[in-house]
C-alpha cells in the first residue's frame, strides 16, 4: 500500500483498506488492493454489485441449483483460464467441447455474448459480485 500524506488522507486510506479486506481472498497473507481492483469496485458499492449480478446472472436462478452451479463453475473456470476452453476443461475434468456447450447455453439463457468485450466484462463483474456479496 501507499503511505498516507497527512491526517486528511487517513480517512480515504482507511476506506481503501476496508475495501481491500472485503474484496481480496480470505486465504491470509499480504493483500495488495491493486491486484484486486475489479473485485474492489464491486464491493465498494454492494447495492450496484448486487443489481449487476441479478441483471446478468438472474436468468440462471430459474434453473435448478445443480444446473446453475455447473454453469457458474464453468464460467468461473473459463475466466480463470483466460478464455481457454481446453484449460477450463482440464480444471473441470471435462472435454473442451463440454465447456463450449455450457458457455453457449449460458449465452442463450442470458442473452450475453462472451466474445463481446462489454458482455464478458459484465459477466466477470457479476460473478465477482455473487461470490463476494453473497458468500
């Protein structure tokens, strides 16, 4: 983190530290807020984060829990694999075509297109909001 220059900046530094605690993984160790800015953005406005998650991921809530969880896990693995279906499949112990079929199903259910950067950004932030604000 940055050193605080004067007493006036202490309040902002405290707010950033609180945001870092809410946004960063709970596995301990040193946390750098700069490494988690998208998550920090989501948790800094929980009402907007929840609204985004509901708007983007809401259609999945009509599925049974097992189907919804499979799609969420697939999306998460795909984003974690930088959009690589083969690497996401390896993480999920399934074939890349299974990953692609699940991603296509997500797109059909939500109207989102994961190859469109604005949609992919919204989906990524919505996943972060669901993970950080509800669990």
